[in-house]
């Protein structure tokens, strides 16, 4: 009897140790699809997300290779609001949905899957530094779960409360949009043949501002009838005239519906617009205005180019640089003449570079990264100054490209590169293929 019991105990221990030895990730279980999972925090809520539900989550993704975790992305550290997504039908085999369906509101869990499988199912966007054979660990904290039917009811209830608290008694249009005129326009009426200049701001029912045209340096002009905002907004604006002002309340059915708009507009959101029509133009008047605007812009650009030429020439003098000015304003300073073939449009080139502003501030460098930059010359894959400047070089050559803003990023704000910046690139042409 004792011998039999001892044999059974030993057998159970062997099986237990064998199971532990087979587990690649201690504490994790595995689904039939190959997803490893570990539920780390369990809330009191037991309801799981269903098809059609909207879920909000914080998440973190790391690449697991050779016992080390490399952070790929952390939504909280990035300062993002909880990521919102709708649960698709059962046909979807994306691991994120399989994982989320295991959780309830307030739960968190860790999930592990092969990197290739994870990123392919997310659309093939695997970061280049993630090894295809590594595993991806994603941690999810489920912030909220919302049911579409309940969300629709809440939208209706919130809109009724908004109308009551603001003493709005106007009847909605047949589409459900509310149009409340606050100042009747006395000028030209709006129709699909005309262009309109208008200022408007849009908020949620809570008062949170989503957008305002006053953020722009110039009042936008749009052709009425072309899609430039929500259908409900377009419908109501068509009732206005030059000089008119109105408040427009647009239910989600005439706005962004059950999908919302990213993290900015939640699904089933009623929008509130405050609108003022500054001008209504015929096509002839609009075309004339555009011609005058182009003339003014061309004059400004010419003046700016003159100023940039002075700055570049001073920079070259201060730094004892001698080079040639190309037809469109690019300055090319050869440091080392290449001895190989010349770079021509259509060829793939490999270039090492360091980019600075005129004040010496460095904004980018392939040298610092230890990896040359590769691109196809003359295909618009880089700024115009590069496409032109590199064609002046031969393999093995080194040069300085001083690029006016018009051949760089122009008025765009690139963060480390302010708008209308002159760029200085120290470049070396490593290879041509």
C-alpha cells in the first residue's frame, strides 16, 4: 500500500515538474490560438465585452527577446487618453480583441504572442528594431466598456437636458438637426454655386471645445456643398446669409455617428456649433480674390528669398565657405570630390548626414545613429534641396548643402525645425545602386 502511494506521489511530482518545464512563461496560460495570457488584476465587474461594444484601454507593448523586454510603446507615458476601439464580430482573429474579451471593466492582464503574428494582424506595421522571431508582450488595463444601445440612450438624454438648460424650444429640422438663428443675415444667401467665409467653433454638449477656425491665421473660405465638416452642419449653414449668426446642434446621426472621430470625438456625440458667416462670394469674385492672393504671396516670397540670400551669404562668409549657387537658390559647397559614379535621378543612394540650422542647432544626424540614410533620388522622397544637391555629387564625395526654406520645409513647423528655416546639411555620398 505504501509502495503504491509512494509511486503515485512520485509520478504526480514528475508530471508537475514536466508541466512547469514546458511553460515558457511562468504564470501564463495559453489559448488554442497560441496567445499566452495572465490576468493580473480582477475587478468586481464580471461582464465581458461583446461584439459591438466600445472599450477604452491603457496599454503597453514590449518586445521580448533573450530574456529582455524592450519597450515599443506605452500609451500612458505618451500622454494619450485611453485608446477606444469597437469589438468586431467573432471572425476577427486579431490578438488584441481575443485579449480584451478576457477582461472586464477594471481588469488588467498581460498577453504574449509572436512578433510576426502580432504585427501582421495589426496591418504589418512592425518596427524595424523588433526581431521577427521575438515575442511581443502587451499589457492592457480595461478602463471602460460601453454598449451601443446604452450610449444612444445617453446621447438622447444628454441632448434633452442641454436643450432644457439652455431654454431651447425650437423644433428640429426633419434630419434631427437644431438650427437656432441668433442674428439674421442681410447679405447674399448661400447656395452650392457660392463660396463662403465663416468663423465657427464646435464643442461637445459638455462645453469641451473640439475645434475653432480662430486657430487659423486666416479665415477659411470653402465652396458650399463640398464636404468640409459634418452633414448636419452643412445642412444648417445652407439656411444662412452673409452677416448671419447661428447656433447649430447636430446629433451624432448627422455627425460622426457610432464611430466617433479618433480620441477627439467619442461615438454617439452630439455636437454644438457657433457659426458666423462673414462673406458669401460668387465664383467670379472668389477667382479674382485668389489671383490677388497669389500675387501678394509671390511678393512676400520674393522678399523672403532676398532676406534668406543675405543670411546664407553672411553664414558662408563667417564660416569661410566657398561654393556655387544653383539656379533655384541652393548653395553647394564641395568638401571632398568623389571619385566614383555620379548620382543621377532614379538611383538608390546611401548618404550619411548631419543637419543643423544657421545658428548651429543640430536637428538630425544619421552619423549619430550609426546608419546611413537610403532613398531613391529624384522621386520626391526627400526635400527638394536634397534631390537637387545630391545630384551634384559623386560616390565618395562630401559636401555642404545650404538649403533655402523654399527647398526645405517652407512654412511647416517641424518642431526642432521652425517654419521658414534655412537648413545646413553636411553630407557624404556613401553608395549608389
